[in-house]
């Protein structure tokens, strides 16, 4: 890996960054255009949740496939196939004439997006030397955050000059740019591997879909005829069967259980779950709190400014995160980051929105900066414990934990917001209580990260520098 030419590293980094940009801009463009699409397809706006749900369902279902596909057919073949699938689905979305048809194409597009991102990230990790992995991962994810910032602005301008169908075509030039890059600079690799655990997948897929269903409003509406108790019994039964298969056949399973024996990866995985449950809904809660009807000074403009500040903080942290990692290491940076995040949430819960707008904007900036720094450190910590043979399996497991944790965090917030509707006179106090609860979760995360050794997570980078 250390003999890889710099030109190849640069081109693979550009391709990976463009892949992240394609994914983030496509999502932000779609969310902006949902009201227009609902009006054009003569569908209620609430039913448009199915468009987002279908994409998430595809990501959940495709993620367990990624390590097997990459080891069986090679990263280049998987990346190119996923890219072509993504472009085909974009064309299908642009031609959709009904909501079910649009959801079907988004299901296809989600599958392509999940495989595309996984293959690009694994290719980058295999190409970049160990001591440069954190720096390169920060750069490509910063491009993804830039797409999240630019997507709404670009979508608003585009909707003024073209139909909503054209928004699905905007990422296609970037896709066409990535395709020749992958052909020219990715060496095709094929590795023999054992058969895919089809039985385990057929048991795990319904569990993952049920988790997605119970954590989203549209999913709960679809599952409501079944009832919560039968769904819970079904999930418990499937999980029990999966555990029994694992005991009887230790080599079976969609994910490599030996990854959990690595302390860095295990702590990162647990930290991902805790932190994302606590912080994934922060932008949503900020927006809702700032528009609480009891406070007439707050407005949608103030909420938009706070969200922009949150995103700016998340992007700006990438400017100095590498230097902070080199000086402080993973243990101190993660521990102090969680403590700082808990402090900011406590200040937000204590003062609410009865403070100047500049103060709320500053708190939002700090929360965005803190959450982005923690996420990035956890990602690089996890990958520092892996090697070329385990990047694919580790990335797949990490992605699934991230997705499920984010959905759980947002589901808890939506349940809380729904409860607040019944008690409008106590809405502000209840927001404060939830912020304090999230802060307590970060304190638990800080205690977990304090178990990291001083050298954990930076051993391979240091070895690479030597």
C-alpha cells in the first residue's frame, strides 16, 4: 500500500469524493422538491414519506450484500455496476408517472447508492497508506457535507427553471465523470470466497425492515393493522432463530463476528450507536424548538439560520480535525468532544429560545462542529483497526449500525414531538428535558471512550509514518 503512486491516490480520492457528493446532493435535492412532486402526481404530501422510506429500505437490504459482492467480483466491478444502476434509476425516477412507480425506482436507486458508497470507501482505504487514511476520509466526507449545503440552494434555483423531473438528472454528469475514472484507475480484483449466507439473510432482512418500519411514521402506518405486539413477537422470534443458527454454525452469519474481538472496532461500534441515537435528531429538534408557537419571536427564518449554522459547523471542523487528532489522539478528542456536546445541550435546555438569535446560532454551530468531529473520529477509529481483508465486512457492519442508530434516534424524537402536540403549554420545557436526556447519553459515551488506551486508534498511522 505504501508504494501506491500519489497520482493514483489523488484520482481515487477525487472519485470517492464525487461519489459522496452524488449521494448527498441527490438526497437534499429530493427532499426540497417533495411538495412539488406530490402536487404533480396528485398525491397527498404525507404519502411522500414513502419515497424516502423506499430509499432507506433499499440501503438496509443492500448493505449486508456489499462485503460478499466485493470479495467475489472485485471493487471495480461492484462500483461500476452500482453506478450504472444508480443512473438507470435516476432516469426511471425522472419518467415516473405515479407515486408507486417513483417509490419503486427509488428502491432501485437506493440499492445502487449503498453499493456505490461502500465500494468507493473500501477502494480508498485499500489505496491510501495507513498514516493518510484519516486525512483522506475527512476530505471526502467534507465534500459530502458540501453537497448537503449546496443541494437545497441548487434545487431551489433549478425548480425555478425546470420541472421537478430534471432534479433527478442533475447528478448524472458527476456519475458519468466517475465511470471513466473507475475504468482507468481501479485495478480489477476477484477473490474466491465462501457462499453467501442466504439463509441468514432471509432471516435478517425482515428484522431490518421491521426496525425501519417501527422507526418511521409511514412505516408505523403500514404496520398498524398488524399491531405492535405481533410485530415485536415476530422480531424476537427471528432474532432467536438467527442466534440459534450462529451457535449451531459458528461460521455462518452475514457479518464477520471476529471483528468484534478488536477493541478499537468494538468501542467505535458501540460509540456510533450511542452518539447517533443522541445527536442524529439535533437539527430537527433545533428547528422545531425555534418554531414553538408560544414564542412569537422565533420564526422559520431563525430556524433556517440555525440549521445553516449547524451545517457550517459540521463542515468547518474538517479544516483542523487532522491536526487535533495528531495532537490529542482518539481517546482525549472523543471524550472531550462528548463532554463539550453535553455542555452545549445543557446550555440549550436551560435557556431555550429566550436568548438572542446570535446565541442560538452560536450554539447550533458548536453542536454541528462537535457532532461532526465525533462522527469522523469514530469512523477513522473503526477503520484503523481493520486491514485490506476486513475493510469490506467492517464497512458494511459499521454502515448498518449507523443507519439503525440514526433511525432509532429520529424515531424517539418524533415520538416526543407527537407527545408535545397534546401538551402545547409545556412544549418548551419538554424540549429542554429531551436535550438534557441527550446530554446524559453523551456523558455515558464519554465514559465509554475513556476506556481507550492512549495509543489506540493511532498505532497503524504511527507505524506507517515510521
